C-alpha cells in the first residue's frame, strides 16, 4: 500500500477509539489492543512496517466543519500504529475508555452524522475533494459504525476505511489508509480482533 494523502475521517479516527466495559474495569492499556502480529495477519503488506504505541487522556471527535476535529478529554486512550518502511501503508488501532456509556453512544453517533453531513466536501488546505460513505458495518460490540473515504488531490486518490466499535464505556477504532481501495475483509478481520481485545 502507498499512502498519498491522509483522509479527513481517518485522520480524526487515528487519534481515538471507543469501547465499553464495566465501571470497575482497569484503565485501558496495550493489552486491550491488537498486537503487531494481528495487524500483519490482516494486512500482510505491513510486515515491514514500523510500529509505535502510545497512551493519552485526549481523543478527537468530528469538529464544527467537515475538515476539522475537536479534542476531548477521556479517561484513557491506548493506541498502536504501523507505518510501512516506505512510508506508504498506514494502519492504526485505538481503544478509549470514557466516563460513561452515554458518551460512547454519542461518540459513535457523531461519526454516523459526520458521514451523512460530509458525504462530499472540499478540504481547504489541499483543495482536495473528499467523499465519505457510510457502509454496512460488521456486528461487533454493542454498536458499530463503518466509514469509507476517498480523497482526490490533483488527480491522485487515496482511500481510507474505518470501523468504530462501542461497548459499554469503551470504544475502539480501526483505521487503514492506502492509495488503493481497502479490502473490506482485511479491515473487518482486524476490527474483530480489536472488539475482542477491548473488553
């Protein structure tokens, strides 16, 4: 895979994930995420990727306009990101613990609304045209939202696919970006692992 530009929705999702768990559960950590091997199994082209992990107490949600994101406070976020050695392929999995299940539901609804309100828009910095499609999501967790995006800049198109999973007070997100369409089977395979790990 070759990444030519970062799609807006994928950029937003890359920094946060939501999943649900009982209030007594410990804060999310690396153990609640897919491992490097899980990512490579779903996306073999990531075998040579450089992987990094991080935690945070901040995440993002769609902003006031289609090309912006809003930073929000969360209980804890953990993420693993892989970028191929050629700087081409990009895959990230994130899990976020929120203070309430209601916030998780609102989070998933915000991305569904984003897909509906931002079906097509122009990204002002690059002048690129972004097309967002809400697609049938796999049944994972208590609720799932799946988005696909195409970003066309000067005749060059990049693609992204994102699965959001909500379960109780936790949410998870799996994002893949490439210069070719993301196979639904690959992103769903990784999302299934993310849903199992996030509990």
